[in-house]
């Protein structure tokens, strides 16, 4: 366990001059390649971000490390940083140029008409009229307004051209600190010039290095040899500030205003701190490492409330003076502080074993040694309004002690005390409540304090056998009594209420009780459980919810906050934000141990006593501290390339490898930091991790929000958090239009396939039908009774005349029928076959009509040999001619069959019968269809009054 | 402002410009000293010396080294509150051995490259020669040693006496600040901070 250089002085001692802070610190890693010596300026911007202006560039503290800002001006180093009073951070360079931070960039500002003498810019500020003023080391002061630069040097009113610092006062005067005192410059709009006058008071030194204007209008100044002082504008007077240790001030390296308190950085003596500036009350700062105070260059406070200290060797960070750990090097025995009280002068009284100790400035006083028996101990101490100290003992009742007269008196059971074993004392409104191992008693303290009025509350019941740990009087004058095993008891207007197991208080041993500013009663139990009672219900909290610890020692409250002192440290619970922090390393303690609750509270301070430490908390300063670390999302890479966060955050489908780099800023205890991380759209719930990168290697399309929050404890309230929203687009083959097109194409293909198949089936069906019809027609024609009758009549007539010819005729008739049967199933036959069949038919008809029927077949040999024809086509046409025309002696039917290159022609002269044979037209149409189906060609019919001619396309075999 | 005043004003601008410009100091400084010394108008305000004394002491754990030069050139212009001083490093004599002196010149101070040490700038306080007691004034300027410039404010004890100015000053020079590298083997023989003492009587420029 590490302890700090123990200093007897307390921050609490505000009313009597000097006292010291003892600040534990941690060193901070500087940017790589930068030594503390190379840091020219350190600045905390208006948002509390830390910046370092160095000889090698500008750095910003981002969570866990310093990040370099690329400078447009590589040759020069950073000589000034300021964003007063606007929120732009201005950066001055050693070559007389200056610029400002715009987003992630450092942009040079080039004022029109600026005659840059290449001397370092020492300070920049924007006044209330939005004029830009900058000062230089050697070329005076400049003012840029109305698009014009005004130069102010010794030739027009400035005391000296070497300006260290400029500051704007409440009345918009520009105070200029130089090698020759202070000028106050103002822009004179009527004269269109800047006028400067000398500060009309004598200052202790000509060289004025630093200026800072506080919130009350005092202008503080730090000198090369003249220490520190301030100018009061109300009465035009200068006041020197004395060094708290009465040492001479060295060169003032920095003056920093924080929450209207002024930090003084003195090159010789280190840090001093002024809490009430105009009262000249300073405190010096002592560090656990003495070297820190040597050559301090600058001190600032960050956005968490931590104090950063830059000296010539290193950069340090400290929690600051809000929580002081007070111990004393002179207390060399192993002390156990049981109790604590503060007197009117804010000095601290503690008890340890059987001694009363007053820690007062540089001295420690011991009282009451040997007054009680060695085995007894002092358990508690309170101070009444007459500055009489009341001490509870274990075994010997009460000790009443007057510190001014050193007289003491023992009050025990012989004087009427209910029990001699006092566990705690509570004082409120002249009523001293005594909690003992054998019940509760109150003593009325009158101005004449010799007379004691006891009230033993025996009406409460069998409390005389109960240990009473603590009594708390709330703002409504109700007494809350913590008992051992009997739960919490409330005494209100002589009525008694018991709160125990039936109210959900599982552990009925109550240690410490307090009341918050909403009127809720908070109490802790022996099983490290904390309860809040709002008047109706009890809320129960255990470790991890609003505190961390396995034992709760003491409770206290201040505006919106509950302080819970546990074995793990000081827990600060902010009721409004529902956040808590457990401080231990940060304030320089690790484990706290205590055997009894001991806390005292004044208007400004809360003090805890523990075995090893006295912890004094400044409520106001503590309120400037952040409860939790700040979170920053530092870098996002997609497929290992950094993402410009300011751009629209939509990524293509192939950009799916995301890495998020984030950090939590808690520089005092970085090892405590964990991160709640969730990628909304991917993760179901928040995850807690120590990693400061989150990798998502293969995100699919969709909308995402990356959320991260740094915490120092595992409280499950995760807000506010840092977030980054983005979307990953669908690939083109998942887009709706693409899917629609693909579906359409597929549908079209299926449709076309079905359609073609239907057509093909229809065609096949048609062919079958045509063929069947043709067969049927042909057969019908040939078995036509007329045909048979005519044929047989012809045959009969021939039989008599020429039996031989009759045989031929019959053979032809029989061939004719056989051929029909042979070819009827074929799609196409050769023209040659068709001709041979036709010849049979013609022979038959010739026999019948004799010279009146003159068929001629005049086809080229080539066509006969090499062409195809639907079977019986020629025969059908010949038949038609025979059927429809009159064939008589003077009406000869001539049928010509011939061909040209493309067609076979079947032509006959027309002698149409007067009573035409009924015709279905099936014959001709059938030929048409068959040509179409089997050859894809069309036949042509010429029908005139004289001629009937059918053109059949030649189908090549 | 009369003619000479303008001239001095111009001089002062030149002095200002020299700051932060490394390695051109020496020739410029010579020019300035020449101008200061040759400014015959208002000559009663310029005081100078060619024989001032500079000494240093290095008080290291293992050895004390002392050396002194009486060749300090310097000038003070009371009209403008400016000053310039210069010494050639090789005029420093003393040391504990000839070898030590050689090391000092060649290795530590690198007199081949940087033959002079200078200090020039302005005087913060107004000098009152009528004052009978010694005055403490601050000289602020650029201290140029071993090619490295450092802005310094050095306290000086000044006494006006018999139409002359007596000055005396002791100040520290950190060898690290001036980039003077000492081999680690002799580390304990040479102090990290050298104490320098200046003592001179400046007379009016005739």
C-alpha cells in the first residue's frame, strides 16, 4: 500500500491563512518523440480537451493518447493556444503566423495587411466586438477588424514591443503585458485606430509575464520578479498576493483560472492555489513526488475535472484538491481513526484508541491521554455550539471536554447514563443522542451545561438490550435509529415506527443513515446493502448498482449526490444522472478499512475518518469532477481504410470489414476502464469489454448503429454513449430492380417455351388431323359409288369389245386402289411415284371418256426424279377437273401437267357442269394445308372463266 | 524625431529581427556593434569596452575548472536601452591543463565553427547614472553560445561612476541548453551548469 507524503495541513482550514494540498499524481505518456522540454504551451479548450503546443507540432489528448494535428506550417513551432472567448481554438506559430482548428484541420489565418516580422505569436484573442488581437515577441500588438490590420508598437503608444500575454477585461479593454509594464489598449472606432494607455498604478515589476481576468473582474498578473497580484478595477488599486509559506515568489510561469479560482505556477516554489482570490488566501500544493514542483511550466484542468501539471521533465495528472487525503507524518503510531468532528474554525478533531487528536494547521495536539482506562476506547466525538467536545467511550460512558480550559468531566451510569458503552453520538438542536450497547438516550444540552436532562426512551420497548449503532436526525426532526438486529426505527412526535423484514429489509443490522436533499432516507446494513426510503417504499441496492464494496462504512449526501464510503473506496452516486464512480487509485488510496461509521459534515466539507486516512471532500470542487470517463470514437476503418466520419455513412456491399477504435478518458486510472459496446443491427445486446477496438469482419447489407460507452464500473445504465450510424448497401444482385428483371426474364423464357411447345403440339395435331382427313377424303372419293359405277360401266363395255383391254383396265383399277392404300400414310412421296399412280387413274378415265379427255403430262425428268409431293395431289386435282367439268364430244377436257423452275402446274380448261356437283372444297383445301405443313410453302390457284390452274411449289428431295 | 533618432530606431528593428534566426548572429552582431560604436551623434549615451572580463567556473563533483578572458567587447546605448557584448571563446585562458584547454576549444565549444559567444538585447529598467548606489537592472536578450540561441533575462549590478559604467553579473549557463556535448567519461568532471561572471567598465564613446 502506497501512502503519500503526509502533510498536517488541511484544505479545510480556510479561515486562517495558509494550508497545503497534498496531491497524488500520475505521470502521463507524452507523444512519441516529444520531451517535456519541447512543449511550449499546454491548453484546455472550451470543451475541456487537452492540447499540447510543441516544437514538433500540435497534439490533442484523445482518451488514451496524444494525437498529432497536421500543421500547415512545418517550419515553425506552436507558440500559443487560445480560444478565448469564442469556441474556436487559435494556434500561434513561432514565425508570426497563426491559424485555427477547423474540424480535424489546422487552417492558417492570413489577415489582410499583416506585416509579419517573423517573430513568435505569444497570444491571440477575440474581443467582444469580434476583433482579432494577437501579440508577438518583439513586434508589438496587432488588431484585425473591418478587413484591415492595425499595428500597435512603441511608435504608437505601446510600452514595449515584446508582449508576453494579452487578456480582455470586462469592459472590452485589451490588457497587454510586456517587458515594460501593462498597457490597456482599445479600438477607437471614431479615430479608426487603436489607443493604448499605461496602467495608472505602480506595479512591483516591469516584466509582466501573465495576465488572467477572473469572474469578479479582477485582473491577475504574474511578474518576472514581482510575484503575483491583482488589479481591482472598481477602486483602481493593485494588491500583491503573499506566498502562503511566506517565501519569495520566483518567476511566474503560469496563471490559470479554474472555476473562479486561480492557480499560480511559480518557477521556484511550484504550484499554489487561490481559492478566494480577492482575500489573498493561497494554498501551496505538495505532491507525493517532490520533483513535480520543480520547474512547473503550466497547470490546467481538463473536461473531467482532473488537474494536469507540466514541468520541465514530464506531464502529470492529478484528481485535484476536491478530495484530500489527510494524514500526518507526526502521527507515527499505527492510528485507527474512529471518529471525526470539525470545530467552528474547521480544524479537525479525531479520536484514536483513547486519545483525542486535534489536527490544526502545522500542529497536532493530543488530548485526554490517560483519562480513561487503557482498555477503553474513544468511539465517537461531536462538538456542540459552545465548542464543548463530547466523546463517547466504550466502557466509561461520555467524556465532556472543554478545549479552551482543558477541563474534562466523565458522565457515566452513575450520573444517570443508560449504558457506559457508547457506540455513537449525534448532536442536533442541543439534543445529544447517545447510542449505546444497551439502548438509546438523549441528553438536552442547555447553555448552562452543568445540568443534564436525560431521556432514555424506555417506551420504545426492549431497546435496553439492543445495540444501537447510530441515530440520524433528518430535516423534519425525525430520529432514525439504526439497531443491531431490530432494523430501522423511526421516532416521530413520540410515535415509533419499526422497519424490518416485513418491509423487505432483509438484514436488520443498520449501520449508517443519511438523508438526501429530496428527503429520502438512505441507510446501510451490515451485509453491505444500501436502502433508500422515499416515505412509502424501500429501494434496495447492492454492490455494482450505485456503489462497489463488500462493506459499507459511512454515508453522506450533498446536492444530488450520495457519498458511500466502502472498503473499495469513496463511491459518489449522482442521483440525477443515476451514475456512480468508485474512487480509490484516483485519489491515492487503495483499500479503505474502518470499523465504525464516522463522518462529519459542514456546509462546505464532508470528512470521513478511516483506519488510515482522513478523507476531506470539498463539496463544491467535487461537483466540478466528472462522474464517469468521457468516451471518444477515434477511428473507424472499413477494409482497413479510415472513414471520413463527416461524409454520408453509406458503404457498398464489398465494404464490409469494420473496425472501430475508441477510447475512454480516465487518465488517473486507465486500467479501470471498460467499454459497453453494441452494434445495433448485429448484436442483440450490449457487451462489456476491456478491448478498445471492435472488429466486425463480414457485415451484410443493412442499417447499423455502433454505440460505445466507457465506464469505470459495471453499472448497467448505458447512456449517454458515442454512436456512429451507417448503412451497407445491398449488392446489385440483391436489389429489387435486378431481382425483378431476372424474374421477368425467367417468366418470359418459360412462357416462350410453353408457347412453342403448344404450337408444336398443335402443328403435330394438325398434321395428324389433315392426314386423317385426307385419307378419309381420298378413300371416300375412291369408293364413291359414282366412281365405282362409272368404272364398272366402262369395264362392262370394254369386256365385250375387247376382253384383253378389259383385263388391263381392271388391273389399272386394282393398281389404283392399291396405290392409294400404299401411300395414304406417307407425308411426301416422289413425283415419280405420284405420276405412276396418276397414269393408272388417267387410264381409267381415258377408257371412260375416250377422245374427250386429253391429259398431258409434260414434266421435266429432273423434277420427276428429284422432287417430292404430298401423295395423290396430282390425282386429286385431275379428279376435281373430271368431277366439275362436262366432258362430252364437243367439250373436250384438256388437263396439262407441266413445270417450270419453281412450280408444277396442273391446268385444265373449264366446261363447268350446269348442276354443279356439290363440293365441300375439302380436296383443294386439304392440298393447301398439306403443302403448308409439310413443305412450308403455299400453293396458288388461278381460277378464270376459261382456265383453272393450280401452281404447286416444287419440293426438292 | 531627428535624423539620428530614426537611425537608431532602424537599428533596433534590425536587432529585433535577428532574434530566432540561428547562425547569422555573428556577422550581424559585428555590424551592430560597429554601428553602435561608430554612432557619433548622441555619442554621450553610448558606453563601450574592449577589455571587459568574462570568467567561468565549472564546479563538478570530481574537478573544478576555471577560465577567464579579458577580451570582452561590449557596448551599451542608454538612449535606446540596448546592449551588445561579444567575446572570442579562444581568449578564455586558465584551465587545469593545456590538454583540457584544447578539448574545451575544439571538442566542447567547437571554436572552429563557433568562434564567438555573444549576448545582445535590451535593458529592461531605465539606467540612472546619477544614482550613487549600485542599481540592479535586467538585461534581456539572446545569449548565443555554441551556435545555440537562448532568450535570457540576466540580472546585472550596474554603477555609474566617474563618467563610466561599471557592470557586474553572475549567471548560469546550462550546457544542455546550448547543445554542448560532454563525453560521458568526463561527465563528473564538468558541471551541467556553468557559472559565468562578467565584470567590465564601459566608457563613453568618444
